[in-house]
C-alpha cells in the first residue's frame, strides 16, 4: 500500500480539499532568531548550522523572485501553491513588517495560503491576529511551531531557550482563534529514548494539534552537535530504529491529525550523519512497510503509551 493510504498525509489532504495538487514553495524571509541575536540566547540550538546564518541573512532575495524560482523548480503538475516561510523565526518582527512580507507572497494568484514556521515563544498576539485575518479571507493558513521534544531537560540540553509550557500556551491560544497548528518533532535527540518520543507525542496530542512534522535528528556541519559527533561523543540514530519509533508514533496518532512529513533529507557536505537521511524516500518506504504490517495511523489510539523495545530483527 502507498503511504497516503496508511497515513493522513498533507499532500493527500490538500488534494482532497482543493481537487488538485497543491505544492509548498519554501521561502527565506530574512528573519533573524532570538536564540542567536542575544534576545533569548546566543549560539542557537545545538543542532542548527550556525555557520550559515550570517551568509543567508546577507543573501536575501525578494519574495517575488523566490516564488518565481521555486515554482519553476517543483513538479509541473502543481498549479497552486502554499507560501512556506521556513527559515528561522518567521514571526520575529513588527507586525507591519510581517504583513508586508506575507502579502508579497499572497499577491500571486496561484498562492492559496501561508505556512509560517516559528518558535513557540515568539508568537505575539499581533502576529496571531494577522494570520487570522488571512484565514478569514479564505486563505489556507498553518502556524508551524518548532517544539522538537516535550522533555524540558532535553530542551535545555539542546539550547532551545523555551520549555514545553511555552508551546502549550501558544498552541491553545492559536487554535482557540481558529488557526491550524503543525508541531515539528525530532526523533533521535541526544539521550532520548522511544519512551521520551512517545511521551512527547502524548503531550502534544493532549494540548491539541492539527498537524505533525516528524523527522530524525540531522547532525550538520557548523552545529554544536557536529563538534561532539566528530569527537566521538555523539551517535546518530539508525534508520531501523527511527522507522520503528516513527511508525509507533503514527499508530498512536488520531487519524484526523495530518502528517506534513514523516521523514526529511539533507545533503552532504552539510549532512554529516546519519547518511541514510540523504534519501528520505527510503525511510518513508520502511515506515510504510511497518504500518502496512501492523496497523495504519490511528490503529493504536486506544492503547496506552507504553514503551516497548524496537524490534531486534525483521
């Protein structure tokens, strides 16, 4: 069976509602990050490529040009798009600056909405109210919050600069205003086990969520984790373990929650480990096999979040 028959995927959900393929166009809004500029902290999260930050800021390209370039790169079968403000903290500016940036994207007739990636501790009411304006005009609007884990000890270790409570508060507020929230989660963070991942999912679902983005930890050049990995102090997650955990999380997720992603890829030389992440399709295929064999999304929602060790062999 294909993955979209086992998982409520974002692409399939969009196709069902719009009657055709809708593709995301990733944009760099030139926004900064409060965990790098000293507002919250310095150095960024330990998994981030800090070395590339200044270069990316200096090379900002106007949104209209980015959209035209991205639309020319994606699958030609897509005729409508979502403008995805992905890099760094895309609500980290005065609301009028945000309005100007978002509306530059929405002025194209083939753009049906916005996906805005940001930190849960960096979404003021003015930003939420602005997104609600676009929702009320009929646009597809998603607030994508980078949580990564609900374990406060891990959040501190990876220098996130916020706790789970910050995520819980802003998610409840955004959803009460009618906005859709997508939660970003990472499997394979240092010191975390399958039990931690399942507890994170349980907390996210208890708060309430409309979508989930899931991927394994990427150790990338220029990050603090890269230094630890090169020194032999950090191991990366293997594909089988990741697929076991991801499949179990999906099975414990109610079928109405949309999975925007179940695996992600990166390329060398930026990617140091795990190298299987160069091809996200391999992990997606393996996750699909597990779900096909033992139950699709939502098949375990009535079961307790009980830890069971990953399979040792297949």
